[in-house]
C-alpha cells in the first residue's frame, strides 16, 4: 500500500513525556527553561507542533497548571506560531487533574478515546471521562489529537463525532510499539489508515513509533501520506548504540527524510491550515 504524495509533512516533536529521565538521556528537558530552549531548537529544525508534559522537581509527571502556563508563555515568546499541544495523559495524574489546564487554551490537547494496557499499568480512560474531557476541549476551543493505542479507539472516535463531542475534521495519531498495545507493523498501520479514510474521510493523521520503532514508523508515514512525530518522549536513542543529542537532532533527521520522500516540511502556517486551526495570534 503506497500513497505517493507531495503534501507538506507536519513534524510533531514530543520533547519530554512522562517517562524518560535524565539518567536515561541527559538531553531530556525537564525544567521549564530547558523545555522552552529544546522546543525552540526543534522549531528551528523544522518542528511545527510541540507536544508538552510538565514535571515536578523530582522529574515526576505533573498536572501543575502554573507550570503549563509558564511553559506555554515561554514557548509562545520564542516560537510564536508553533502549534502547542498539551498532554492529558494519565501517568500519576487523577482524572480531575488531567484536564485542569485546558482553560489555558492551548491550540491542541491529546485525547485517548479508550483504555489500554501499558507494560506495567493500565492507561485508564473510562467512557464518561473521555466524554467529559472532549466536552471540556470543545468549551475552551482546544482541538483534540485523538490518540489511538488500540483499534477500538478509532471506532470510539467515530461515536464521539456522531455525538457532537468532536468536530470534523478530526486529527488522529496512531501510537505504535507500546508493549501490550498496537504493534509496530506496517500492515496494521495500513489497515487503520484505510479504516480512518473510510469512516472519517476528512481526517488528518500522524503516526508515532515508540522506542526502536520511531524511525521505521516515520518512513511508513512519509510514504503513506501522513504526518510524523519524533522526540525524546518516545525514543531517547539515535541508534542502538548512541543516545540522541537533542530533540532538534531527531527533528532534523525527519526533515531530511521528508526531502528524500519528496515531502516538503510544513511551515507553521501550512500546518495550521491542514489541521483546521486558527492562525497564530
């Protein structure tokens, strides 16, 4: 299955996440200043969307609203037109905490539409919580990025559209390579993209490969006409023997791949248009 296209590719960078620590790779940005600097470097390298988590002083995942506010303010100052996406992920965060920063009105926020097993825990997203979070995003004019860890989540997304809790065109991300969830296999991605195009034909999509699968998923996505995600949240290594030097280094690799596949790197303005977002203020 090949979808040759010269459509610009949106490069998303997930700079920190909730799992990697400095002990895993000293380049993982933890503090607000580190995250702002890392985002700016990645932006200069071609990233047009940044996916954000915040941490506490002990590097643990946090939902602190003031930290999200300071981080958004710093990124807006140095990268005024980058698309800012907050994580509503659940590691170490209560249901109430996970959407408490959405009133800061980032451009986007993550929304997993179901629960899934992770390697050592369950990523819980009960139906009532998903509907509440989707409604909160509607209330604050925040566009969800639908996180697909399992096939059922795609069909749950269609249900949310039919219920009026998601506006079209939706944007989804297929997350591949998490143990106990979607394996990183091209035929699975091809099937899911085909289903997405059948069920939600106006949708846009990205795929993220976790760990050693990051680069191969980037290849598949570029060839199939989707958008790419990279960054130290998903993969702290450059190759099996070497740690990545920075988020910018990983973005630069994807930008180079875009050229090899005849896909221009999307500008911030193009990315906003493709995702049906408002122009930068």
